[in-house]
């Protein structure tokens, strides 16, 4: 890139967010890797001179405002909202409404805060790309996935709404919807630290997606020419047909 461009990545302390930070940094972006765990971010930043750590909580408006102040006049042209997650695997009748609220606050309201914060910067530079990481659960729900699916449906609806409302402006809007991705923390958090339950998600799958696979999809979408917008990209391991149908034997 002839002019230095900045990419802000939320949820960058691990998993897809961290992998995306590395991928964009390797391709010339100055990456603001943002998340709550500053120690993890500092480790990530130490791996590349193109990555800068910033402590951020997307559920707190004052934290988002601090990020905007930190960015100053930087030419920020990309937002990848990877902050999110699932926090239960309960049926609706057995679920805790407080966890539904938490899931919605991080995945949806957090995305709204980030979009509202960075879109004025995109407008100033006449260039921008909003990438929201949803899930296959944003398109088809499944048993015991109600809170996560509801939040991801909401996030996918946000993508579609933004595309209508920002039509005519030089801002691209993309959804990346991964299926099963084997990361260190996603399933462990969902099952409240129960490593056995978390491991069953990936049990028998010959080659689940990993964070770097999703990061490559994001990198490709972001680095396409400015007139080329990928509305939505659903990516799954070959073994996964839909959320609830997964082949758990070697594929021959």
C-alpha cells in the first residue's frame, strides 16, 4: 500500500482476532489489536512491529471513546469486529437471561459501538471496510444454541442494515460466518471451563477450521479492490454440512 493504512481488530487477544491481526500486519497494515486482556495483546504486539496493543472493552462506551481519541488522525480504513463469543450451551427453558444479555451486549451492542465510533473516520478518509465476524449460527439455529444464535442473527442483521444505510458511501460492509473453528478458548468458555465438554465439539472431525483459516478469508476480503464488496462469506470445514450435521470420521 502506498499510504499507511490502519486496521482496528477487536477481540484480538486470542483466536480469530489474533490470527487476523497477524495476517493484516504481514500485509502492510498497521494493526491496532484491541481487547480486554492487555497482557495477551502485548505478547501479540511483540511478534510484529506492525501490531500495536490497545486495552479495550467493547461493552463500555468510555473505553471505545478512549480508542477513538488514541487513533487521532490515523488513516483507519478497516474495522474487524471479532469480539464476541458464546457463554452457555443451555436450552431456552434452562437458560439464564443474564447470559443472554451478556451475549447480546458483546456480540451485537459492542459491534454497534465500534461501527458508530469508526464510521466517521472512514468518512473523513473517504474509505472504509466494516467486517463483522458472525457464525453459521447467524443463519440457522440449533438446539441448546439459542442465546448465541439470537445474538449472531442480530449481528448479521446489523450487517444488512448498514449496507442499506451506508449505500452510496465509500464504505464496504462484509460478514464472515464461520462454522466449527478449533481455537483454544471458544468452546472452553462456552462450557465454563469444562475441557471434556469443549473437546467433544471437535471430536472425530478430521480437519476442523482453525483461526488462521478464518483470518485468511478476512485478509482476502479486506484486500480486494475497493469496488469489490463481499456481502457475506460462510466458511465451514469439509466435514460440516450445517451447524448440527458433522461427519466425525476420516473423510476418504
